[in-house]
């Protein structure tokens, strides 16, 4: 009985070791970081979303709500433009139209939200004001077409 338990235990350890070894040597698309909550940039859009304004003001109080809006730059989720409090800049109706603004008016960054290979430590942050309008349009269009990830646009201050 003791010998059976020992053999079973060793067999499980060997299987575990093989799985770990395989994991360490096989290519991976991505591994979650130790701080996945910091990779969900879309959360910042809620404070600017008209649908949540009353909720946040009631839960936080008006002063705290206003403080958050001072600290968190205007942010919206691609595809949710109609809910941005105050609308998009220059009366634009959708994110792709941001690319038609001159560089000095296009002070925004495009960011991947959630966990993926280009969403941590500043990777995947595109400064729309540092590229030409055509390139900015292409980058925004790629993000819109990406059905696997969520993207935000955020005012660059």
C-alpha cells in the first residue's frame, strides 16, 4: 500500500515535471502578467461614458467624480463614441474621423485594452499626433477591424 502511494505520487510528479518542461519550451502567444487589472484600459472610459455618469456621481460623490475626470484624460472605447460625454473633438462622429484632424488637434493615443501581447508597459500605444493622417486612419481602422481585442482612444495631455 505504501509502495503504491509512493509510485502514484512519483508518477504524478513526473507528469507534472513533463508538463512544466513542455510549457517552458513550447512557444506561447502570451502569458498574463502579475497585474492584469492594470492592463484593462477600457475601465478608464467608464468615467467619461454618459451611461455611467449618474452612477459614478451617486457612488463617489460629485467632488470625487470631478476629480477623477480631471485625472483621467477623456477616454472612449472604439465603437462606443456616441456615449462619450461632451462628444468627440471638433464635432467628429466616429473615431476614424479623428485622423482628419491636423496633428496639433489630433492629440490622442490609441491603446489596446485587456490582456494581449501588446497591451503592457506602453507597448501597443500609438501616438496619433505623431503620425500622418493617412497612417493614423490606417491604425484606427486596423483596431476597429480587430474583433479579438478591445481598443480605446484617449486624449494625450
